[in-house]
């Protein structure tokens, strides 16, 4: 396989796996443990969950943008 194509596919796989892991962690915490749905009032675990959700989303977007801004190295 060509080195440029291999690097491109690695970036795609890395981006997809990281995004799926992020979704899995947050869906588990939000749905299974009930942190995403405040019952009667908002408690501190709900606030911590939403702060984590936003902070980790910002980090994920920053990482993926930084990953895709690197130039491709094509070696022959």
C-alpha cells in the first residue's frame, strides 16, 4: 500500500475511533448512570457531567483539527 494512502487511512481510523470512544464514554455516563437527565433539580454530579461533556468535546475537536492540519508525508 502507498505510504500516503496508509497515513490517510490511519488519520481516518484515528479520528473515528476517538470520536466513537468519546460518544461511548459520554453516553454511558449520561444514560446509564443518569447524569444527563436531571430528575427534579440539577445536582452537582449533573453539572460536573455537562462541564466534562463540553470540555472533552472541545478537546476532541481541537485534536482532530490539529491531526488533519498536519501535511501528508509522501515518501517514494
